[in-house]
C-alpha cells in the first residue's frame, strides 16, 4: 500500500509545510499558534532584554537557570502534591523536543523495545531508532466494529490491555506516552493511565511521558499526570514545554521532571549535546510562570483562558467540518484534530485520487496547490502496518487566529 512516508521520504512533514508557505495557503498544517504570547509574557521578555543586570545575557547554570527551575519547582510541587527539588529533579532542555531526545537517549539502549501509542508524534519512531531501540506500536483503535458516531470522539479511540501484554518481551524497556496527544487530541483517562501504570510496575518499565499540551484541556476535563500515580514517580520522566504553555513555540524551551537517578542520566545527554539553554528566555519564562502560579486555576490564569479560547475554536471547526460532510475526531485537549476525508472524497470527488500515492498525501497536495489550504497527511503519524487507517485522515491545527480559521472555513465550504 502506498504511504505518505515512503512516497516522499521522511521529510514529508517539512515538505508539506514548505509547500503550504510557497503556495500562500491558509495553513492549518504545522502545529503552532499564529497569534502571539499573552501580554505579561511579552512584557517579561522585553523587561529582561532591557534589564540593567548584564548577567541575564550571559551563561547561566547548565541544567537550568536558577529562577526558572525554582518557579518550575513551585508549580510542579503543587501539581504533583510532592516536593519537587528544583536542582536535582528538573532539567531545562531545548523545547519539549530536546526533552524527548534527552529522555530517550538516557533510557533506551540498543536492542531495547519501546511501547509507543499510535497515532504518534512522528519524531518518536526516529528518536528511538536512532539510539538502536525498537519501537513497538500500540494502536489506539477507532471503535470496532466501526461506529460512525463513536468514531467522532477521541475518548473512544482506545487501546487493548491484552495487546500491550502480548507485546511485552524481556527487552521491553519503556513506554512512551503522549497525553494530551498529537495528533489525536486524546486525553488519556484515569482508568487507561492505571492500566499503563500497572504494566510499567509489573514489568519494570520506565515511562517517558510527553505532556507538552498539559495546560490545554477542554470540556472541564482535567489532565492527569501518570508520574503522580502511586509507584510511578520513581520510574517516570515527564516532559513539558514553555512554547505550548505560553503560545511561544519559537522560544523552544522545555523541561523534564523526574527522580534524581533518571535525571542524572538525562543531564549527561544534555551536557554532551546542548550544555545550557538561552538565559534571557529562561528568565522570561520564570517571570511568566511566577505570575501564572499566583493565578493558577483562576479566571486570570493564561492556561485557563487559552484552554477556553481553543475549545471555542475547536467547536467552530468541528461544526463546520460536520456541515460539509467531513468527519472530525473531536479532541479533548491540545492543538490538533484528525479529520476523516475518505468518505468525503468518495461522495464529493473534489479531486482525482489515483493508486500511486497515499490518499491523504494526494488530497493534501491538491488542497495546498489548488485550494490554498494547508493540512498534514495523517499517515505520517501511523506505522507502516496501519497506514491504511492513517490514510483516511488529515490533521488540522486549530490553534490559529479567528481570521485564519475564518479563511480556512471559507475554503472548506467551497472545496468541491
Ligand atoms: N511533543 C509533542 C507531542 C509535540 O507536538 C511537540 C511539537 N510541538 C513537541 C513535543 C515539541 O515541543 P517543543 O516545541 O517545545 O520542542
Ligand atoms: N509539534 C508540531 C507539529 O506537530 C511541530 C512539529 C515540527 O515542527 N516538526 O506540527
């Protein structure tokens, strides 16, 4: 079966994003907000830039600028309901991405197997394989037998415990969890996390928990941290992102939180590859977090207002997609939603689809070139065995200005 990956190579994500830019497409492809960070975050950065303290422009502590790790320690001690030591249990890497590299490199050795929930953020596979690990994909199934209504809810895309258990081997080393997830927008439930916890404990696995979208949660849901569950702190590395928390993805600053022994190993990778992150950005994030900590869970919290705003945008896009006969999988958190296109393509035939390339990729290229509409083909987020599922979908990012969404909706309404 043709796939988006083997038809255009691994760089397809970058290619599609460049194609969208070159064609001046309304771009719901790559996952970044086209609006800026909130005022207090901008003010923090400009105050840092103009500060009369020259040291804010020089090297800082290697594993994290002191004011930042202290702010993170305060915030996450509250979230975890345990004292998080800022100096030994927190590391500040280059974005959530850098956090993933440090965590994966420090945990996974050649021949180790890593369980990854699928669909998955596409870099996981390559990161694991680069260090000689073997990714084992655990499918998050759309409901079976197919149910058009239940399929529309990311909550109903779930995994089978038996499937996990039958894929555990002596060399299974880690679970890579992503909640809220990219691209599905799935927020793992307490009972799902309990199953994962029990597997980790029974088979002595490390959990690498990518939670970069932890603060963006809809429908009154609450994000749950697997590291806060009994027996998990000592075996979990949790990854966060200032870029996602403050709508400043270009700042590329993240954090890893975990027990001292696992953190020491992450620090070694970090020290070898990056050594430290930019001081002014760390100071600005520290100041922004201090404000956020004071406002946490109140209506003044940016995390609260961002979630509300993105929920409104999600609802708007979902409603439009349903109106035009495309089926969205409704996300409960994060930036993204998957949209089923194959029924739409069969019924409406807006473009000619051939057998030479994956359907989602052909549709995406056509939409960019002919309709100036940018999306990401979803087969990128599936392993080759389940490309047939991925090809039925595209991924849209709704973390965009209302004017961008309006333009996108206008195009969708006239797609053919
Ligand atoms: N994890 C997931 C699930 C992501 O979608 C992304 C991309 N935004 C990252 C990690 C990387 O985050 P950052 O931009 O902070 O490096
Ligand atoms: N996480 C973002 C996305 O999934 C950005 C990824 C990237 O830049 N490759 O779109």
